[in-house]
């Protein structure tokens, strides 16, 4: 039987997603909505096999075991606790995870 994970999204990650929609919607609201819906599908896919996602390179400096799901130019950064996946941030792939994020729940 496949293990199923519960995916929770922090308020910070929700704000990241809203900010991303706002940014894309400046040029094309329909494209923004479509992108966010696809991103949310990708995040929901973490209910199955979140271990398939690689560890983030910043772990070396943060002393954490965060992973990321890559979608388009964006990284969904998350941590796993037992059968829970906690989405911490959704940031542009060129950005590094800030140290203050390391204290997120």
C-alpha cells in the first residue's frame, strides 16, 4: 500500500503564491490563473512520493533537510515530518532560501 502524505501550506508560502499571481497577472491574468492552478496541482502531487524531490543545496548552510519541487522557473521548498509535507516557500529558482526561512515551522 502506498504511503500518503498530508500536504500543509504555511501562510508564508500562500503569500508567495499570491504574490506570484499578482506578478504574472500584470501582463496576463488568465495566464496567471492557469500557472497557479498548475503549480497547485504539482504541490498536491507531493501527497505521493515527496522523497522524489531533491534536497536543496542550501541545506549545507542551514543545517536542515529541506527538499524542493521544481516547476517552471519556481521552487516549492518543503520539509517532511513523518507523513506530513509542510510547504515553506514558493520562490523563483534563481533565489536562494533566506536564512530567516530556516526558522519557519
